């Protein structure tokens, strides 16, 4: 498989780079095409691959590049599904796959493949699953996929005894054909990526491809509370297991306690991550772990210490009774709505950033626990207007660091101090993660002062 063939890789990025390295080592003729000019690429990686024998075509997609002499087109997941090379490859009968499918076909037999998808929560569910399995089986567990580690990059670490945990996006699923997980989970479904997949119906179809090669001997873990999940998976052949925050099933919430097959696992009060959505993410991880024979002690130890995926409603620390949460990746109103719904305690909310017309009034139904707002960034004056209109004391500062002490001043023990800006960060930061890192450093400083 993938030896002595002619292969076009469409899109450089991380997955294209890793795929090219694998393919050229297997004596394939590899041509990598990317629309960006050479000067805007990672020149060190280009030079590395050129020394290995990879050919590059940068600065566009020439009409005559792809012809019937190619055996495969390996598409970066972000490349549109109607790209001219994708359409041309299908006309020519050239198989179109992606880096995940390519690497999957090179896996040794016997690997236990666990894959997780869904509209929301897949990164947290995948991370939790990995942390639990890594603690239970430290020499066997490997993480890969949409979570930032191309499968090609870990191929040389995988053997027949490996437990491989993967987050899979809809963009990756679109070009998966033989991919066959032993355990597959779907966190939830709601409209997303319509621009990429053209319709919600197509999005649901693509998401459900994660189960397409499963048999009754494989496990599908599904959200019993999501009608679109239930409808989309009604005809899959997998053995279905369910989780629910409302009804009794395989893994369920009863009061404040999470059970698996009537066995108490952990109280949600012992979790550091907040919100019912994170309870459901924990249920996904519990369900997978129990299928793989992990003890309750290991599961509880990981869940009770897990602070969350960095920058996504991440528990930072507690200072003088005040709990700090970093949700800097809440760059839109919807994410901040979810964050505000996650707490029953009083909240000091840090809100604002890049001005791009976001409607803060859409937060009105979610601010019953917010008693103070710190307005920051380019759109801070509109945040002040929103706060004043809703009779919430609001304090305006251009920069996060200038308003941080005010958070502590206006808060009380038992309060949540929440950075969930509902705004992008590009007015002041290169990326939102830099904003989150600054927030965490400010928490550390104020902790040392108190």
C-alpha cells in the first residue's frame, strides 16, 4: 500500500507535511501543491522535504497539474469539497482521500482504534478519554487526529497493542473510506460548517460516516438527548450504547451523580470543569473507558483533577474563595452563552475584544448570575451600554491587565471570575490563546499577592 506510486498532496500545512514524509520514504513520487506562495510557507520544512525528493508547486493550482498519471489525491481536510482538483480526480477515477485515511491504511493489525466526533465537546471528550486511558495503559495509549497530532506523525510509535484515541472532524470524515474504529462516539449534532458541506443534511451524513464500517462487534456511543444523533444513527450496524444527562441508560446522571450501568462513578460536584455539557463529555469518556476495562479508581482520579482543555472554560485556580475560569476561545456569542449557563454561582464576567458587530443583547437570557462586568478591548463601550441597559455595574478598561484587579475588587468569596469575551482577540493579540495565557498569568500574580 502506497509504494512506488504517483501521488498529489493538495494543501501543505501540518497534515500535508507529515503525509509527504511518510509517502516519499515509501518510494512514491510525491508532488505537493499549495495556493500560497513559497515565501509564505515554512521554508525549513520545504527544504527538508525537497532533500527527501518531494516536488512542490506553489502559488496556485495549475489546470494541467492533475492528470491520469496520478494514483491518489490526498486532500488537506480544509480544502473545499468542490475544489477543481477534487472534481477532476473523480472524473479521472483517481481516489481522493486525506492524511487520516492514508495513515489508517498503514496501521498494523490489532490496533484498538477509538474515535470521537460531534459538533461540540469532541476535543474535551477526546482529551478526557486519552488522559484516562493513558493513566490506565501508559505504554499503549497514543493521541492523534483533529486535536493537533496528524496520524502520520505518530505512525512509527504504533504497534498491534496500541490504543489509538482520535478526534475526527467533519472535514476529515468527508474523505474517510476504510477507516474503522473499534469504538466510535458522537457527542451531539447541531448545524455547523454549512459553508463547507453545503447543507445541514450533508453535514449529518458526513458526521455519521464515523460508524459506516462498524459491525455489531463494534461499539457506538451516542447522546440519547440529541434527536439528530438518534435519527442519523438509526440504521448503523454498531452495538449502540447511550449516555444521558436526563434519562436512565448505559451512562446517566441521577441527581448530582454519574452512574455507569447502575454503578456510581463520580459526583459532578467533584468535577473541576463546569456545565452540563461537560458532564456529558465526562460520560463519553467514562463509557469508552469502561468498554476498555478501566477501573473506577483511575476514572475518578482523572476526572476529579481535570481542569479542562486549555482556553475552553478552563478552570485556572481559586484565590481567596474566587474561582477563575479561562474561556478565551469563546470568540462568539454562542460560546459565551454556554459558559454562562455552566454556573449557578455569582459571576464577574470579562467581556469584549475585537469590534465586529456582535450583538451582546443575545446574552440577556444568560446573565441572571452576572453581578459585574469588566468591559475590555475595541468594543468595550458597547459592552458598557449592554451592562448599563441590564442594570449590571460595568467597568471599562482598554486592556485586560488594567481591569484585572477590578475583578477581584468587585467579587466575593464563592464568586466565579470568568473570561468569556464573546469576541475575537485580534484587536490586541495575535490569537485568542495569547489572551488566555495572559489571564492565567494575572491569576498567578494576584494569588501570590494575597
